[in-house]
C-alpha cells in the first residue's frame, strides 16, 4: 500500500504527499520492496530538484521584472524638493 501511494505521489508530482509518505516509512521486509522504495525515492529526489530549479528560475524572473518596474516607475516628488 505504501509503495503504491508513493508511486501515485511521484506520478502526480505531489510534493506534500511525498513528504507525508517519507515521514511515515513503514518497515519493509521484502528485499524487492526495499529496492523499489529506493528507486522511487531516488526519482522523487529528481522531481523535487527539478521543481526547486523551476521555482528559482521563476523567482529570478519575477525579481528582474520588479526591478524593471521600479526603475521605470515615475519618481515621486517630495513637497520639500527644491531642486525639481
């Protein structure tokens, strides 16, 4: 059951579900189940790494756009600005 849930979480790339499953790893007694769990966990690591890279790229784009908008925004004039 746990391995099936892990497979579903991996296919759906459901990070929260993966985390929950990893927090509650059952005792696996069958060598085949242990090998399968290791393979799935390795694949999960790849998914999480990819999502992290995507998030980092998105954050950089957002920061770049914010910096551009801030640079092109009209400068506010202060009431006491005598040099304008």
